[in-house]
């Protein structure tokens, strides 16, 4: 199955899905680091699902904390990975962000 390609901002900081900017993984991570953090993220997401199914609030909190830690390690949450003091615009609609010029000027794909 082909992986869906989402539009990425010209600076590579975000991709757009469901009309929101989502922070990309820190490009400075090695492939090995990235794989390790993604593996931890998938394990944590499975733990969230299991805890929800079992109604275990304590396990759910631990699993969600593990998801947060993995996302921060990937650079997708927490402190931004870029060094130019630009703010984090994750979660904004692209047309309501500093990327509005790019979003409005591009050709929409058939998948959007």
C-alpha cells in the first residue's frame, strides 16, 4: 500500500493534513534514531488502545506520557527543532498561518 503524500511547507517544518499544520520529524535525527523513536511511539499507541479497552486510567496516563515522550524525541512536539526563533504554528490552519501565501498559491492535489 502506498503511503499518502501530504503537502509540506517550503521550509520543511510542517505537513498539512485535515487542513492543519503538523510539525515534521526533526531532519537532524539519524535513520536509526528515527526508527527507534517511531518504534517507541507505536508501542505507546498500542498501550493507549489496550488501556482504553481495559478501562485502566493509570495505565492510560502512563501510555499517553510515553506517546508524548516519543513525539518530543522525534521533534514533533515540545521545543521546536529549528534555530531561527520562528514560533511553532502546529495546529493552525495553513491559511491562518505565516504559510498562507504558500497555501493559497499552490495547486491543490486530488487527495486533498
